């Protein structure tokens, strides 16, 4: 049971980080008038995560 609750907690933390990153990307795009790729680069999001965030950005529009 502990492993299940830990897994659920980790997923929640991961989702929260992802949502906060998306909000940050949107804010940088809006306020600095940058493209999504420029905003992601400015925020120093690892290149290995770029595709995931670009897809999430497309879904949110």
C-alpha cells in the first residue's frame, strides 16, 4: 500500500511541475513575445523534454 501511495504522490508532484512549467512557458511567450521554442530555451528546460512541452502547448491552444 505504501508503494501505491508513493507512486500516486510522485505522479502528482510530476504533474504539478509540468503544469507550472507550462504556465511559465506561456508567460514568457506572452510577456517577452517569444516563440514556444525560444521560451523553452530561455527557461533552460532540458532538450530531452522539449517535444513533450511543445505537444502540450499545442493541446492547450
